[in-house]
């Protein structure tokens, strides 16, 4: 049991056994614990129903301060003396000996505690960061898939409305838009027609030539950062995927655009062209090999490569869809 130091007034000496007088006189304090209380015959929690004859106040010293306490003197229940007996015949009993609750030290961190907390937080952040990035990338893939589905649906709705696809009517072969390898056509050529926007640069929908009814088949957000466009339309009408252009894309400025391929020869099959992944199966209807739909669309994902990027040089990739971060409309 933890010892405390009791500062005992000299007036209590006659009431305590003579064997302890010397120690008390020498130091004016004596340790009070369970064993000491037995020697002094002062139980730590003993209280009689009779009123005390005397009470003495003193202080108990602990590491964090001195606290007041009280000793109440009662008649010895084993003595034949009465309550009026003289002081030397009385035995002291510690009654309701209580210490105030320790105030403790101020609620402040030590330097070591602070360093431990910072270290724990850093470890947790290191563990959670990959999880957070994985969740973030999955959310972007979901957004890209939704955009691609809406693009294909808008192209089909345009065909239902006009009987033709939103492409230059002079095209006789399937056309690919937004392809970073062969940027002959930007996806704005298609998207301006679907959004009923007069092409400001003299594209196929200039003067609403492709969409004279100005029916809006597609709506989408505008990019938030024109210098680092992603997840929306820029001022030229280009539709960017959620990742935008990867850091190592170099001069291939079209990386990050959605790729759209349309069946311009109307043979019922859209050529896969650059989206011909080696691990996917395609149909062939001369002269095209691809997917039996009117239009397909894709995003090259975070790394900007066909399949998994090779040599940190997008859009070069292993041309395998499985295991890559690419998103395509027909899978």
C-alpha cells in the first residue's frame, strides 16, 4: 500500500503508544499505511456511532501537494473508563480519514508523448493512403464508365432522330475521334453535334449542319482547371476523362480525351482500330474487325496507355485490357 506522510501535532503524542513518541518527535511526521495503523491501533476506515471526544486537524503530504485530514478521538470500547476519562486513557482511532482526489499534473503533452502521437498518425496515414487512392481511382473508373455509356447512348439517340450518325457525311470508313496516336479528329467533332453547339472552329457541326434541330443529346460539366483539364469539357469542346493528361504524356496532347469510334460505313460493326486489345475477342465484317454496335468509346485510364503503359511512355502499352486501368464501353 502506498505510504503517505502525516504531519502530526505534538498534542496527539499523549494519545499514542509511547513506543512511537520518539519517531514522531524526531521528524514530526510518520508514514501512515496499513501496517502502521495496526501498530498505532488506528484503522484507516473505522468509525463509531458515538460522537467524538476530540478531533485534530493535520495535513497529509503527497507528491502533488499537502491535503487536510482529521483524526477524531473516541472512547476505547474495550476500556472501562467513561467518556469523561482523562486524555491519557483514551485511544485514538482514525475516523473518516479521507484524502482529496489527486489533482494530478496539468493536462499537457510532454515532448516524448507528442512525438509518439505524431509517429502513430504518420504510420496510420501511410497505411490508409493506398486504400484512399484505390477508392479514389475506383470512383474515377465508375465515372468514366458512366460517361462512356452516355456517349454511346447519345450517338444512338442521334441516329434515331436523324437516321445518320453525328459524323462528317463525307466519311465512308469508320472514324476514330480523340485517338492520341492519330489525332486526325478530336472528339469535339462528335460532342459539339451531340450538345447542339455551333462548332466555332469550322468543324462538321458549324452552323448546326449535323444537328439542325439543335436537339441536346448530351450534357456534361465544364472542366474546373483549364490548364489541367479533366472530367469535363474544355473551351474547345474536347471531352476529358476523370484523369486528364498523365504527367509523362509529352507532346501527345490528346491523351486524356475520351476515344470515340463510330460506324461511318453503316455495316453494323464498328472497327476497334487502336482499341483492338489482344486479349479480347472481336467480330469481322469486311472491311472492319471490331464490335457489332454503332459506336464504341474508351478511356485509357490513369496511366494513359493502351492496356498497361510500357516504359513510362504513354500511350504505348502492352495492348491488353485485362489487368489494366482502361475503361471501355462494350465490356
